[in-house]
């Protein structure tokens, strides 16, 4: 049976549980809960669980070494299970992506992320990454405080959609179907608009119906037309009596 190692990055301890920096832990917790993973246990300086997707066994790893030393735990698990860097995927927070965005990357630099920097040092750069957007505070001097602060209440909806999307796409990711994984995430985070297809997580917008055209009124309902009155000729007026002429003036 094929095996893969999925690593969620974060810091251990209840005081860090809601931090933006801990979104990697949150991702693995949601996947484990939704897909019937084994109970979490301690091993490799981490919390470890296992879940199966078809013929693939996935080891879920949450290093408990604190972010800067994550590579120690990842290397220990990889060595024990005899897994190469391409078999490893790391879920981590990404400042350079807008909140709720998700991108898949294979290999490359660590972009200053301390957890990735540690994995680079203990393993190599050839592992996969699931980059989870948390947005940027606007200035590099504010980054440390930003990532170590809890998500705001206003973040709850997009964060829940993102975590659900990651869980929806987990079977595809286990099968190395990157496109299928990204599509599953997108259906949660950016569902199609009404009229372009059905999506999960949004309600169809009501369509505005044009007002019905008014039918022409039947002829019988139209008011009768009064024919125009033709004024009497001079001869007819002269032939009338004075009394008749007086009555005509008051008609």
C-alpha cells in the first residue's frame, strides 16, 4: 500500500490554537475528523494520526517542536516510514495569498517561512506545499504579531469554507490529482454563480421575472364614442322659432 506524509505546521499549546500561524494544524484536524482518522498519538516529536483514501495510507503529522524546529519532526517521521520528499506535503500559512485562497506548489524556496526553512534544512526543498492564504498585515514589521494573533471573528466564514474545501479535496490529493483537489477547494471558497452551474456553500440567486405585458382591452369594454355634433346651418336657424333658438343656446 502506498504511503504519504501530510504535515500541518503550527505551534503547540492552547494559547496558539487559534493563531493564523496554526492554520496547518487546523487543516489536518478537519481532514482527520471528516475522514475517520485514527486517534492522535505522540510520536516523532509530534501528534500523529493515520487515514486511508482507497489504496493510499496517509500519515498526518503535527510537529510539537514549535515552528522553527518543525524539520526535526518531519525528518524523523519520513525516515521511519521510508518516505522521500516528493511523498511529503506540508500545509502552511501564506502571507502572500489573500485570505481564503489556496495554492499547490511542488518544491521551491521557503520565502522566509520559519517552518519551511527548518524542513529545508533537515530534508530538502523537493516536498509539496499547500499554501493557505491568510493575507498580509501591510508592513514586514507587523508580520510576527499578525501571524501569532488569532483569526478575527470576521474571518470565521471564509476560514470554515477553506477548511471544508481542503477536507473535500483530500481524496484527490491522496491520489495525486492536484487539479481535482484544487477544484474541490474552489467549489467551497468560490462557488459558481447562479446560472453558470451549481456549487456547494452558496444559495442560488432568485431570478427577476419580467412583468407580464398588459393585454389590450376588449372592444366591448371601451367607452362608447360620441359622434361629433354638426352645427346647424343658417337656414335651419332662421326657420326655428325664437323659443327654439333660445332652447338651443342652453343645450
